């Protein structure tokens, strides 16, 4: 019931790396790690809401028709049906805490 | 759909201050701010899961019969029915990002 984001944080050379921190029927909480240039392509969840919280680095976040660069301590919400994606166009690694509710895998 | 935790962060002299960042039927995301000595008394949510993510400072987190001191980047999960609470026994301010799902106010 206790976790450390530092221990779950992990990067991959080929694509954005996603590791789960917590998951129940009601939600999943992941850490997403982006090397410079890596992205999460815009997509939609039907019936789930998703929150991004930037832990370190900077990323370009798209939600619906809006796009904003967010840094540490900044957040984005994509509600059910809203297109959303992330792009690390910076030269630094980007770490994002992610909540999706309810859990799309359950 | 974009928020800054720094803008929502707010302390109160009399008790732990809770400000909402995002909320839908599916979840609520708050920031909890504790001055030294302030606490969130142990309590239980029936039918909701709750995640704490420590943004700054250190706090003593209780979940069920376990208790652990957590610092920045550390997390706790209290699932439905599990008793949970937070105590800032440090000399620094404590800031915690909190997700509860589904939203207990809806």
C-alpha cells in the first residue's frame, strides 16, 4: 500500500515507458517516462477520465483542441471521449504521474 | 483542463487545508496542505479508493494497521473500507496530491 515513484520510474530507448504503481477495479495509477522526442499519440478513452501530473521535465499536452506545455507541478484532465496525447519536445527526460478511472483493464 | 498545483496550494492556520484541482462524477483530485502539527484524522471511505502522492515535505501516513513516513515522490493507497489518515509531525509544511475514486460528493 506504499510505493515510491523513484523505484517505478524507468525509461526505454524505443518508446515511452509506462509502469503501474497502483491498480484496483476503480482506477489505475501509472508513471509514464518519456525520453526527449518520445510521445504518447493522441487517443481517446470512452467511459474513463484521465489526469496527468508532471513530476519532472516539460511536455506538450494535448486535450481536445487545446495544447499546452506543462512543467513540474502542472496537470491536465482529459474526460471520457476527449482526445489527448503527450509529446516530449524538450531535451530533458519527462516523468508524468497518470490516473485513469475507472480502470480500463478491469 | 489545465491546472497548476502551485496555484491551488494554500495553508490555513487552524487546520489542514483542502483545495480541489479537478472533479468529475468518476473522481476528485485535491491538494491537501498541512502546516507542522496538522493532521487528517483516520477515517474510512466505503466504496471509494484513495491515493496520496507526497509533493513536498514529509508526513506519517496510516493505512489499515500500517504506518509509514513518506517524503516527496512517495505514495499510499487506501482502498474502500481501509482506515487511513495523515499526520505532519515534521517542522516543514507538507503538500499532498490526493485522488479519490469514484467522487464521494456525486
